[in-house]
C-alpha cells in the first residue's frame, strides 16, 4: 500500500505543540518495524523533529478513501546506507537529500477502502 500511494503526509509538532504537515513522495517501508523518507526541502519538519521526535504519517488513497495511519519515533540520519540510498535515488532528479528520516513504528491503523455506489 505504501509503495503504491504517494505522497504520504507527515505530521510533526514542536516541543510547544506547533504543528507541521508535509507531503513526502519518498516515503518507503524499510522492514516490519521501520519506515523512512528523504528530507529534501522540509525545514519545518526537521525543526520539529529536533525538538520532538514523535511523528504521525497518513498514507491516503483519495480514489478509495483507504490507507493507513502510522505513529512512531523519528531519527534524523545524515550518513550511512539509508542516507546514501536516498541520495542515489534523487541525484538523477538533481534534488539534494539533506538527511534521511527513519521512523520506528509504534502503531499502525489500517483505514479500509470505503465502498461506493
């Protein structure tokens, strides 16, 4: 589902509760316990994550109204395999990846497609 639906929407909040929501076209599953995205142009997201690593992600398919909600704790990664993978993915597009955000998944809620008709 995550690979098929893009972008995902990432919500963060500062330590004082100031929210930020940002679309992420790079959102991907790493394994059964982690998801990740590339930080390309998201200063609000990064500022909030530095103060408060809690994050919520919505993967939503407007055609079916289905998707999932993911909650977890984010880690900002600026080197290593995951970071290099994102850099390689976006280099052909001339987009600079500043960091990779790896999320340890704490909770997932599936939103089943709504029946129409």
